[in-house]
C-alpha cells in the first residue's frame, strides 16, 4: 500500500509498505481522509521526542471498514467509520473508572515515543482495535469526520469545566487556533450565551466571531483580561479555557476570571510556565488540566451532525496523500492562514 513515511527527521517520503495485519479484535480501515495535526508537524523535526522514525504519522482519520477481525461484532465491511486517536487497554485502574484518556497502557496512533511504535493513518490502510471505532452518520463527509478527534478534545474540556449553572453565562477562550475555535462552539452548544475569544491574530479572531464568539480581543494590542472584567461588572468571567499552553496566554486566562472562577488548561505547548501563584490562591481559582478526550466521541459526532459545531471553515485544504510532504513543509514554515490540512490516500 501507499504510505507517507517519516523516514528520518525532516524527511517524509511516499513509500510502498505491506498492508497492516489485523488481530481478532481489530478492524482494517481503508483511510479516506486524515488531518495533519499540529503535533505531527512538531514531530517532523524530532523536537517532541514522540515520533521516532521510521514512522507513519496521522491520528485524525476517517474511512471505511475493509476487513473485520474474527471476534469483532457490530461492524461490517464498507461501514463508514472514524476512531479514537488514543488506544486504551480497557483493563487498567483508569479504564475501569472510565478515564480512558489516562489509561496506564495508552498508545497513540501514529506515534512512537520509544516504548512502542503505532503506525498511523497517512496510508491507504490502518489497523485499529474495534473498541475505539465509531460509525459515522451519513451527513458527515470523511473530510469533516477527520476533525472529530479535535472536536472531542474541545467537548472534553467543556465537560470537565462544568456548565453555566455553575459559572454563569460568560466564558472566555484564550487562543483561536483549531482547538480554541472548536471550544468557542462547544461552549455555545453547552449553553454559554456569551463566549469571549482572545488571540494575538486578528484574522483568527475574525473566524472566532464567525464561530459564535460574542466579543473578541487581541491580547497583543489591548489588555484583554481588563476588557473581559469590564464586560462583567468588573469581576471577570466564571470560566476561561486556555488553548495555547504558554505563560502569557495562561496569565490572560487567569486574569479574565472572577474570584472563585475556573481556568481549564488545554494548551500543551510549553513544558513549564511562570504561574502567578498568589493570584490563583488568594482569588481561590480552580485550575484544571484537560487531556485528549474520554468518551466524548459520540457527543462530538452528534454536535457535528446537527450542525451545532461547524468544521468546514477550519479546513484550509484537502490534498492527495502524495502531496503530503509539501503540505507538511508549508505548515512547518508557519504559512499564514493555514488551519487544518487534510490528506486523502
Ligand atoms: Zn492531534
Ligand atoms: Zn487502560
């Protein structure tokens, strides 16, 4: 089969590889669309240490069932499906608690951090355990379905954060990249009637407004946290969700919430940050980390199928897998206005 292989750092090549074998509990998926994730782009140069070549990357995919393992029930040839990017064991302490994103034996598709190598979906076929597979409704295209993983990340962050009944109707989203823009929509769908988006890029803020943000602030050219407090009787919002993962945006999130408010941390860029500790303690804020998703796939699919979350404006390009290397290169060089790029084997 055709596969886009990370042969060595900074070198992606189309190669021929054997079709993956499937075990009795696996299915073989014929990949129809696979999104390039920011983590794949970072994986290109080896800086994260989580993608050791040779490796086929890709974990945001959708396709159709091409073969079914002997013990798999409920899925048949030709079914249109997507799958979780996290492969959890289903047996450990955390899996038993339903916290599958925290699984002790967690593996991620298209990642090889050293202890394991899991080839991903930038290929004609990929093998996945049936327990992480979800059927797609007819009204979602494969390209749209490639964004379900990202939607589930946003839905998980909102679920962990709590509802407007706790926090009031105003929520702040810091960062208007892919996950931030989906989080704006997920908050709206969860009943937050006034969502405020903050970013350093006006083009992204314009998209945030289209995605339902009531107010947008550029934190490079204004004091965004002060603007949020002004909108909320001087107090601040009940909830902020941070989708960048660096000192400045996290400080903005902390400065945007009222006393007793909550800050959910989704952004995962800097390994450590400078935290305004006294502001957190004396204002009794709740900081909550949020990682991937656990059980939000069906909800994410439903939100998209009924149009409560729109992903089309976030898809910048759809291209054949054979052009993958050049799209990776454009993303790596931070070409402006590129959001999600989807490759089709
Ligand atoms: Zn991803
Ligand atoms: Zn587990």
